[in-house]
C-alpha cells in the first residue's frame, strides 16, 4: 500500500467480533496503525500514546483502528488492561498486514522471521491513503499524527 492507494473494503474483525469495513469510515479520516504484538513495551507505549491523544485525534476528525496478528482474546485483554478506546483488528491470518505491505522479513538477534513492520497509515474521507508514517514515535504517536496537520 502506498500513498494514493484505496484501502480494502473489508478490514477485519475486532476483539468483540464486529467486522469493520472501509465504508464504516466514509466521510471520516482514518488512522490505521499496524503493530507487532500486544503487551510488548513498544506496542504498549504506542497504544497508550494513541489512547491519551484519542480525544484530540477525534476532534481533528480522525477515527482509529489498531491492527496486529494477535487473536481476539489477546486484543480484549490488552484493550482492557490499558483502557484503549478504539477497536483492535485481530489479523491472525495476516491478510490485512499483507494487503498493506507491512508483513515483511525482519531480523533480530541473528535470526530472520516474518513479522509486522510498525507502520501508521492515514486515510482520507474516501478511503485513499494520504500519508504513511514508517518511523513511528511509539511514545508520542498521537502527536506525531496531529503534527501532520491533515
């Protein structure tokens, strides 16, 4: 997925079993953030930053979805533990990760594996990607989005 691309209609199912579609956000700007794993330090910092800035993001006209390959039960515990006010898509088959191009080969501690590359996509009111943040500031991600002035 790159700037100018239209996002897929079916986005996935959240921890409560609700299916989310691009058309649910018609007329709204949407932040879709992809993160590697629930309850890890960087992912928790990012989720908490977005939760703290959620009111400001909403006032700026943004809806928000988080996506990882964790399952619904993991997402539910993560969202409850940190009082996350936005849905988390359980992309266990990595279909959405792959559609957005964030499921890639990674290297850590000398081993190579497939995983989610932390990335935030800003989508306009028509479902078109207008900005991609690939160097996410996990501790200040809400302000990083707001500073774009979109």
